[in-house]
C-alpha cells in the first residue's frame, strides 16, 4: 500500500536553478572544480544543494553572483563525498540553526572535519524517510549506493512544479537512475508526470553500450527537460544530447554542453 504523505499536493509555481560549482566553467569570472553545488530558488525560498569540493570555489562564485548565504533557508547534502560536501566547513557559520538535510551516515564519509561540522550545525535532519522541506519541495529517503567505489547513502530533491510535473535534482545518482526516478514517482503515488532530470548522472566511467542501455530505460519516463552535469561525463553528455535533442535544448545551447558553472535556468 502506497502512503499518501501530508501536503503532497503542494506545488511550486516556478524554480530557478543556478550552478554554483561544477566540473566545467567556460565563462569568466567563475571558477570550476570537480564537484557540484546548486542554488535552488522557488518564489519564496532558497535552498543550497551541495557545496562543491574546496569551499573556496563556492565562496568565489557566490560573490561573483552577489548571493548572500545568510538568505539561504535550507541546506541539502546529497551524500558524504568530498566533491559534494568538501565546502561545508567554509559555510557552517552561515548555516547556524537553519536546517541541513543529509543522509544518516554523514559522519562516516570522507568530508573533512565532518564530526566537528556536525557539532557546529545545530539543526541537522537525517533523511531516513521522505520529507517536504519547503512547500512543494521534498527530499527523498536515503538509499544505499551501488555504483560508487566509495559506498555511501544518497538523497535527492524532488520539486512538484505546478502544471508541469516533478523535477528531480540529483547529486551523483549513486543508487541508480532508474531506482531514484521510480522512488520519486512513488512518493506521489505515480499520479504526477515527470518533467525534468537535473544534476550528476554518474555515467562518466560507463561504456557507450552501458550508457545507451541506461538511456533506453530513461526514455520511457518521457522527461521534458534533461540537464545533466558533473559526473555525467562528456561521452554520456554527447550521447544524451544526440538521443534526446528536444529534451536537452537548454544544455545544447550552453558553452560546455552541460549545466555549467555560473549558468542559470528557470523552469
């Protein structure tokens, strides 16, 4: 029996997604690095999703965009690998008592000073079940990875975009694209269509044959927008844009073929 979570009918009118840190950085004055950080803005709230690897790059790019971390309402860490949480130690003073959502194994990963960070952040919330963190925006239940050399647990963001459908925002897709998409659908009792898939798809080490097999599975979901970056890999990006020309118009027009550092999209 599927559970109907309270307020699952809440929607967001529009979202703006800005890549703060990503592997590609074709435009000045931004800096890039291997990692991911996204700013998610709804009509009333701001969420920081991951922090990149070093912290310095995140702070530099935030300053370039005149983004004040004091204005962030919630922080989300997709998983405890350094390229997603390495910047946390540089922004703990901004988090303070604001909520930070993460997997329950946060302290057991490779993030520098994770135990010290957990003591400084007063409002850590573990994703042991799905939760609506602001109206219309959910975190998924943590899931174990299976395609990572460093096993971990990972969570994703799911946005219920009004009159369009579900926007799934992923860090590295370590528990499998097919699995996380199905989990997002089940969260809404399979009643809401899928709209967009955004973030790291972790196909960088896969062969062309493996990439195409995964894309065969993705095709059945009928996403209207696909905007990958970070660990997706250049070979996979090329294949994705060739196989899904209409769905990837946003990144095909970009300078790097991905949702690159400093780029914003509005859905």
